[in-house]
């Protein structure tokens, strides 16, 4: 079991993943800009856990990252640079999973590639070579995550340049109830991030909230 | 029923789609740089059609495009500019479907975005505003297409800037046996094209030949 910091863990996506990881037995620390907000989110999320599960803790971002073995970043793209600056030192030597997607309002259903290739590659550049960045969960709709009985139909595509770091992220995807697929190097994150814009448009046209993607033609153990 | 030109129709992907469209009752003209090669491919593909089906014809690229109501381009990215130059005039006023994917050897499992955003957007720029470009079939593995009994598990994501043109492409995807999904404007083609690099890597890691993607969370009629 791993000690995870979920930076941006008071948001919809981060908090949903945090609950699922805590339910699976991981020690989860919700990170937020404000320790008070982090503690409140942790208390609220702990109430969703089954009886007997260990509860979640809440800390200010830097303290959350410092206390964790693995850091998950789940903040809006607009907040990514400032948030990473808060946890950069505390993340050195660790695996760092980016969940966010660069979207360009108001046309969020049109693909917009981040100047650095992808949000994940920009995170890697900012964090430096001492941090192993992996991108995952970009195509997961936050909607049902907090319902622990919900079984996702969509897959989690995982990209990154270090095999071991990717395997850790894939294990966390499985812990959250997803089928995980190794989707290649971090350079491929631009496609996984961009797919979210397509899914937002598909949601609108099909009048649903949680379309996703699934890889076909492979064995699913 | 539509008169379709499949430019590059002697290749694996183009010929597979051509057979399926001919079997569905469309009139299909195989286009190639050489009329002789086009005719040979058409004769070979006609032999795969069920008894009583209309046969395919073969013509040199420009003549094929001229004779068609709708043009499908299925050539390697490296040949795209030269091939479009051959059919540019003959394609004016028509719907033009790009099937190709820009890949950068030797690392074809790493995403590489075409300088113009995507191969489809580059085709649109070269063809001009008088041609309605749609991107489709990028994620379809050629392997099983010629087996008319084969039922694909993967979806066809269709991107384009004109609704009617997209609907025609979606109808052709259904005629070829696929579930078709409107994936937004042509700007989104970069993601659909790039997904093919991810699938090539997934094929290698899972030791399969035809991984694909499927959209989850929407009604599938």
C-alpha cells in the first residue's frame, strides 16, 4: 500500500480518485492550497468510505506532497504551473501522476494542445529530471467516481517514460476500478489529453455526461 | 448509393474499405498512380465480392476522382501531397475523406503531429475551401477488412467542419460495418490520427495486430 498525495484533491476528479484509493487500502492525503479546505474535504470524503476503512487526511499542498511516496496532480490546467511550484521540491525522487487536461474555453470540445506538447510534458519540464511524471485518468469522467459500487466501462490510458513509474500508475488505476493500458511514452500524452475534448463534444451530442474510451482487440484479464 | 473513388485503393486499408463498400452496394472505383495497377487491384478485389454484387472498377487517380461523387484518400502520409496534387481539380465541390495517419519512422508508436495540425487539415489546406474534407477510419486496422464476415469491435471517429459531409462519412462507416461517432471539428483530427500511434504500441505490447478504440457511455443503436 502506498502513501498518496492528491494535490487538488478537493476537486471533483481528485476527490473521486482519492475516495477509491482510500477504499482500496491506500493512505491518502488530500492536498489543497488551504490546509483548512484540505481537512474539510478529507472529512467529507472519509464519510463515504466503508466502515473500518482508514480515513483520509488533509494537508496544505507542499506538506501533502512531502508526506507522500507518490504525488497525484489533479488541478485545472490554468492552475498547473502555480500548483507545481508549491510542490516541486517535495516531489523530487517521486512518481508524479498528472490527471489534468488542457482545454481552451469557450470551445472546450475542440482539441487544444498545450505549448509544451501536453500538460504532462510541461509538468515534467517544470519538475525536472528528478521526478518521474506519468499521465493517467485524463479520459475519466468525475461523475460516478465517488459511488464506490460503480464499475467504469472506460479504460485508463497511461503514458510515461519510465516503465516502473507507469506500472505504479496502472496499479492505481486498477485499484480505482479501471482497466489500465500502457499507451507509450509521455510524448503520447497529447493524444490522451486531447481525447477529452472529443469526449466533451460526444457528451453534448449524445446528451450524456460520462462518455469514455475503451481499447478493443486486446485480452482483458 | 454513391459513386466512390478510393485513391490509394490498391493498398491494404483502401482496398479493404473498397471491398466492404462495394459489398454494401456502392459503386467503387479504385484509384492508383497507374491505371494498369488500379485495374488489377479492382479485378482482384471483385473476386472477394459475393455472387451478384456489382464489381469494382480501376482507373488512374485523376480519372477515378473525376468519375466519383465522393473521394476517399488512403495513401501513406509521405505520398499525400503528391497524390492530392493529382486529384485536386477533380475533387472540387465534393466530399473528401482522409484515412491516412502521419507517422514518423522509426518510432511509429510515438505520436507525431503533422506540421499543419493533422494530415486532414493539411489536405483541407491543399484542396481549398471548395472541397469538404472529413477525417475517418484512422484507427481501423486493415487486417480483417477484406473478410466480409468479420464484425469490427472498434468504432470509427469522424471529424470535419461540415455536418452533411460528416453524416456521409458516418454512413460509409456504417456501410463498412462500423459504429460511427461524430468526434467534432476537423481540428480534432490530430487526436484521432495520433491515437493510431498509441494503438501501434499497444499492438506490440499485447502481441496483437488489430487493437482499436470504442466509445463507452453512449447509446449504441
